[in-house]
C-alpha cells in the first residue's frame, strides 16, 4: 500500500487530467477502441456505462459500438448515501435527470437491470487494479454487492496519464478486472 493519501492522489490526478482537456475527445475515442477490441464482453451482456462529467474520459463512443453489437446500455443512479448504485436501462437519446453530486442520471422509473459488465470511471489507478474515485465509495460498494451474486467484469476507463505506480487502498476497496486507457487494455490478474 502507498504512503501517499487518497486526497493527495485525487488532487494530482485532477491536475493531470485537466492538462488533457483539449485532447479529451480524441483520447476518449482511443480508450473506447481499446476497450471494444480487448475486453471480452459476453454476447447479450448488459453493460453499465456512465455519463462523463467535466474532463473525464467519455465512454460515449464505446456505448455506440456496444449498442451496435446488441448490448443493452445501463446507467447508474445514486439511491442514497452509503448504498450501492442502481442500474437502469438507457435508451439512446432519453433525457437524463439531475442527480446528487451534480451528476446526470437515469430517471428512477426507468426499468432496472443488473449489469454483467461495468465501465468504471477512473480518477487515478494502478496496474494492480486499484482505483481512486471521488471518495464516496459507490463503485466499491456496488462491485462488492454484484460479485456476491454473480461473475461480473469491472473495467476501469480512463487516460494513461491517470496511472500511478500505486494508489492507496483499504480492505473495502474492490479491485478492477481490467484497466483500459488510451494506450492499452490490461487484464488484472488476481
């Protein structure tokens, strides 16, 4: 485990990502291509994506390719503090609603579905499969709950510049199965 705090990593990761603002669209397409070419998504799998905020890597290009392949796209919705995320089927073009933390989310009345694959946003990550997000723990709780009930693929989606040699992690932090960036897709060996 790293001796650097998660807050220090978050601050540096945000600074790194901000430097990529002008390149974010092109780099996001590269991440999408690497993901589509490498992550083994089972036929008919339901895939949870996310609506990118700010200068996050944007999976919109990947969503289009996955829809073309016949996958249902889901979006996460925050249901409450310290609870796992819910996932709702997202029909392309359906308007999103303003959720907590300023996020764009599906409406609570959209049909729910449990994902087989999660495209997980990254603020910082290491190649041991640990990630640092914004600090609320939603993805860790969600991945843990999903893994209790079935085999899933949790794949981080971000820019290579967000990689750190190691990121701090605790016992409740869930490891990713894949990390996909603009330069590579790497399966994490447990």
